[in-house]
């Protein structure tokens, strides 16, 4: 499946963030405002499942 150029830029920005790059650094490289990138990351985070409660985690 081919991504539109805007979706491709969004994916690239999110990947850069996940690899440890800061929002403003991504802004400088990609030309996308840092608040837009923050919104994208927040939207992605809302789609993730909640972390398990610490009492349900078993340590070996």
C-alpha cells in the first residue's frame, strides 16, 4: 500500500521521535512544526493499550 506524501512525512517524523530525536530537531530536519509532531505522537499514544497495573506484573 502506498502512503500519501503527508502520511509518509507523518510516519517519518514519528519514527524519528521513537528513535530518540527531539521535536524541535525533527522540525528543523523535516520542516514540520514541532507542535504538529507533538499532536501526532499524542494521537498515536491514545491508540495504544494501557500499561498493565504494577500489581499484575510478575517478576522472576
